[in-house]
């Protein structure tokens, strides 16, 4: 593919995205990082016929990934009726599902690719997600996760001064105990994990972790000279130490054997 074709292809993909998608998904602002994982899957030669997005939201990111991977069928689950309806209107086979307790409405080994972008942070426990994801993914299939990182560089520093970690919340009303820069953020997360904890959990449920990528960009209203300096410092740290990044991108595989 030449440069002009590449630009056209990128434009076609991004034209899928709506303002609603952008507001609801931090991962959409970090596509460069996500593409590293998607290209790893593409490079494996694995053909993706059916893809499932856990927490598909309004469907924009689900469709973007599906088209990039040339998936024939796109499925999604979400807990909000409004989002399910909007995903269905865009051609996604969407179902209502509580990821913490419901069995996924699909047969065993049905998908070649599973994704979940910024959803685990909203759940109290992840055991059902992990076990059900393993069940519906075929052997040799891939699982891509995007999640906030509990051990990111800013939370490590803030914790030393007695602040509450940004993504461990104690109220549905507002965030409490966090540095002032986060006051404008909505209270939506329950908790998150460190890179080590997430890798151990994936391995416990039978997955093999193939790749971990830390986000190298800050998504948020950090402006002015201080904001620019923080962004530069952060990029250096996150590039050198992905486990200290604000967001983690993890690629795991359901092994072909029962090792």
C-alpha cells in the first residue's frame, strides 16, 4: 500500500467515529498504542472472522477495530440499552449483558478476537469476565485489553503524599481525596489493577500474555507550560517503563494446547 492509499484507508476508518464515541472512550484517543497490538495479531496470520467487544458502548471503536482486522462479523455486549440500540443501528450484533455475573450468550470457542476497552475499571470483580472470555474464544484466538494502570507514575507520587489513587473510587457522586487536577473528572470507576496483577489474573484463567504496551500520551485537560512539561516527562517515563504508564494495552492468547 502506497502513502496515498494508506492516508485514504486511515480516513475511511476514522470516518466511522462520532462525537459520542470520542467522549465515551479514552482508548480512541490512543489509537497509535492500540495499533501496535492489532498489528501483532495481523502479523500472526490469524484470520479474524468473528470479533466480540466486551462493553461495546456506542460501537464506534468496535467497528474501527473490526474493519482494521477485516472481521466478517462484529458482536458486542453492553449493560446500557441506549448503547446497545445505537450499536445495533450501526450493524453490530449487540446483546445486553452484565459482565460481572452473566454468562456470555455465545457458544464455546466462537470468536477469534475478543476486546475490552476501558470496561474492567467499572467492575467490582473480573473473574466472570476472564472465565467467560476464555470459554468463548477459540484456541489460538486473541484477547486485547485496554485499562487504566493503578501503578502509573502519577498515582505512585500522589500516594506518597496521602492522595487517593485516581482510579480507586469510593463514591458514585464525585471523586474524593485525589489531586486537584482530577476534580473535573466524573466519578465512574470502581478500581483498576497493576500490570503485574492483570498479567497474573490472565494467566490464572488460562491465557498467555504476549505483549504489554503502555500509553505514551496523556488524555485530559492538562494545558499550559506545566501541562506541557508533565506530558513530556510522562512520555519519557512511559516509553522507558510501560508498567508506569497511565493506561495499559495488553495482548493475550488462548493457547492452542492445554499446557
